[in-house]
C-alpha cells in the first residue's frame, strides 16, 4: 500500500510546521493544532500515517491513538514526544503505535521512519499477494484431483472438498490413536479399493517368494 496522505497533530506551532515542511514534497500533508481537530479531520478523510504529539491540551496523543486504532487499524501512528516522556512513547507502541520521534526532531529522523513505513507496507502487500497466489494454485490442484478419471472411477463420483485436500496432501497430519479424521478414512478407502485393481508390491517380497520356491524343491528325508 503506497503512502499518499499524512496527518500531523501538534499544538506546538514550530514542530507542526517543521513536520509539514519536511513531508510536503513527497506526501499530501494535513495539519491539526490539537487532538480534537486531528480526530475531526481524520474522520472526514482518513490518512495513511499520523504524526501526533504525546501531550496536547484536550485530547492527548494517547487518546487520539486509541480512537484511530479502533476506527482504522491500518493507519500507522508515529508518536512525537520530549526526551523525558520516552516511557510514555514505549507504552504507546505497546498499544499499537508504529514508532516514535524524540524532540527536537531532525529531517533524518523523519526520513528513517517513513522509509521503515514504506518497507513495512511493501512487505505486507507482497505477503498478501503470495498468500492469494498460493490459494489460487491450491484450488487448481484440488480441481485437477477431483476431475482425475482414476479417482472418479474408484469413488464412482467426483470428490468432495475434504477428500480433495486429503489426496493433495493439504489435510491435517494423521492423528495418533484409534480415531481417524474423515480425510484419513477416505484415504484408507481409496487404498482398499485400489487393492482390487492391482497387486500391492511390498519390499522384499521377491526374496520371500524365492525362498519358498527353493523350499518346495528340496528332497524330502
């Protein structure tokens, strides 16, 4: 998910304007002078990222964090705080904040946080794409198994979804003990049906046959 819009909430004019100037060339930036103003603007038009001061009159940064996390958990929130309030910033991260900045803020600090966010969103998008791709491929495998003429011949009908998963190897591991899952029972039924269509080869069976044959050829005492 690309980052397009950023909200900056800070009652300190210098910090607010500094963040605006640092971000405006790369993102659309919305500014708010306090927590209530920031929350109203966010409700009207949610943003991808929020920079918020920890301590503001009225609604605090922690309260704004809670409201935004509840309404739009995909929004990344970066807390801005003075050195003496680092513990509060760490607590905010436990509650869902992405990161925090220490005042006085430098452009490098902002750039590093935004780069981390870009990488974070890129990784989430890639993981989502790969998950969807794997699911599509699995559906194709299940369909191929269900339509296999050999399986239809054995079962006398197309396979059910749980039976497809059992044949494709995506079913849960076999449980220990006397009870079996429906997928395991199905596989046992398939193996039993196949026994009537072709002999089962067991390792070492030829050696046993040879020994029996030699035993039959021995002269009796």
